C-alpha cells in the first residue's frame, strides 16, 4: 500500500511544483452600457452609460469557492477596501433565492472539514450555515467488501467535538453570499459570462484616443481586460478563475492541465431513515466506494461510485429497487461484515495498548436502513485534472479551475476553500508591502503554498482509487493490514484524522 501511495506521489510531483497601486477609476469606452450592480452601497454616479468599471479584482465564478474568496477578502483589514467584480450568470447571486430549513433537501452536498469551518467562522459566514439544515458528525466508519479491511474514527480520538460537517451546497453558497451582503464590501455582481480576456498591451486599443497618454498607459499596463457576454468590458488588476473544472479563465489564459477521466460515474441522492444519523459511513466495493453522509434531521446523502452503465441503470430503476440496492451495498451485499477476530490483527498491534484511542474499542456497526428516497437521483462523470501552473501575471486559478479530484473522501471543496483562504492572505501581504496584486512573483507565492498540499491529497485519493480497482487475494490481505494499522496504531490514526481535517500536512509523504 505504501509503495503504491509513494509511486502516485512521485507521479504527481512530476507536474512541476514551483518552488503598487490599486486599480481604481473609470475608463471611457464608446457605446458601453451599465452592468447590473447589486451593491446598494456603491455610488451611482460612476455607472454612466458610456463607462466601464475598473476593479482591483475580478472573480470569474460565483460558486462556493469564488464567494468564499470574496468573503475572506471582505473580512480582512488589508483587503476589505478593495473593489471586486464577481462574474457569474447564476441567478442565485441576485440574492432572491430564500432557503428554508423545512425545504426538501438537495442532493448536492459537501463535507466541510474543521479547517474550512474555521475559515468560514473567521469570515463571519458560518453563523448563516447554522441557521439552516446541516449535520456535524463525530464518528466515521470505513470498511470494504471483503470483510477484511475495517477502521473507525472518533472525534474524541483527537479531543475534538466533531470530525466534520455536511451541508447542502446551496446552504453553504447562501451563507457566503449573506456574509458579503451584510458587509460594506465594495462588490459588483455581473450576471453574465466571460467571453474573452486580454492580458497584453497591444490589444487594448478600445481605450479612447482622447485619453491622456498617462491615463491610457495606466489602463493598458496595469489591468486585464475582460469582455462579457453582453458585449461590454471591464478591467481588473487581478483576474481570479474560480469557474470550475471547465474553467474559461484557465482556457483563455493558456494554462495547461494534466489528468484523465475515470471510467466511473457517481450517483448522488438524498435518502431518509427512521432515526437521526451522526456518523459518516463509507464502504469500498468492487466497482467503487459508497458513502452515506448525515445532512440533518432524518436525512443522509448517498454518493455511490460505479461504472457508467450501472449508474444509468440505477438512475432509471424504481425507488423500491434502488433502495434495495443501497441497503444491500451498505450491509451484506458483495461480502461479509468485518469481524474483530480476523487474522489476530488486534493482537498484532497490542503493543500500542497503553496509548489506545476511543474508536479502537468500538465495534462494527451496520449503517441505518434506508426507507425512502428524498430527492432525485443525479449522475455525473468522475475525472482527475490538475493545472500545471496556478498563476501568471494578472491571472490566478483556485478551486476546481486548478484541480479536480475523485469524490471518495469529500475533499474537493475543502481544497478549494484552502486555495481561497491562502490567496486572500497572499493578497493582503502584497498590499501591506505595496506590491502590485497582479504581479506574478506575488501570485507564485500562493501557488508554492497550495500546489504541494493539493497534489499530495490528490495522490492519496488516487492511490485509494487504484488500490480498490484490484481484487486479488494477497493484495486484499495487504489492504486489510493497512486498514487495521490505521485503526489500531494511535499515532497513525491521529495523524490521519488531523490531515483529513485540514489541520496538518501528512509527514509520511511531505
């Protein structure tokens, strides 16, 4: 198992880890129209019909990660005075979508780590999450279909109250949006798409000829030009690509990627069970993992990886048939339950008995029986993609625009939030030092900080995916030994929990 992980790490590190004034004012452009501005605090006199705005930062993509960056910038003393444009055609950004706790649950959820929760608390956004449906979990059980591999984790193993929290994506997004709306942060929301982006000086001839040479030079040399889907343009000192796995910013800026598509799909849905669930469950099956994640009340979320053929078939079968398949996959389907007597594993690690963790003494539990489908079933293809570079002059990538990972550990959005927090800090440091926030040397500091962390997590997730794509007796035993080591060796278990929580790097690999 370790050799497989190290080989994956080696392959990922072949991807080459890299070791003054703000943009304000108005540039006149003939025939331009006013963009929709949703910031009530912004003065109207600057939005004349023949002007386009210049901003310090343009965030392309107003999803969770893009809005997280805006929230972090709004909460920091050095960055809260920046002017920020958010470009996204999602109508939810209008703020008209109200979320009620009693609404039917949405199948799109995220598992957020204690580190991500801490970031959101610092920004003032987490209180809005707690007003809606969410579920903290303090236990996690992981096992495989052979009945050999098994591990349990408990928040008390690391003296914590919880291991993570699951919330619907719309709840997280709404919380971040509310956080920004309740601040005096200077933001302008453009409900549009990005059509083109100009980073060089030669193609900035759109600036009026009657502008002074000094004003024209400043507009051309210090800002990128972004043309929007309504034909108008804006200028920004820094362009942040937070526009997902098919990033338009990444494409226009010429960032190359490395990666591949898995021959797997994930089917997701929300289900209901008789009692409340406070444990995250994950079982590795021959076709891929299935996870049951609590989301509050008597609801949980299913994330089930399988072949495209199976996913299409399971999406179309009746609810009764689907629930039967889910309950089987989480119980005796594909193989037996783990038993504590297997191979005398516990005795093998008895020399750690004096430092035993709480969860090492807990027995295997069968997940709650699913009784009802509470949402539609959604299917999406899985892939791994990583940008070879995260930053160039005036452009930087965060979240899925920089890296897309397998969902088996629910780490994708947490990596994105880590990117957003890191970038906001680097921008603040640049401002404190009087540095141009679009300068490549500053942005490379962000890349140097985040790329190793992201690649190491991607390598570990890829190793798990590869390890369970093999069904071979001796290899199954080795896999089980790794599981039991994680369960019965306290220092290793605590390290795994801290790493998965986003609180430390994994010293075995870094």
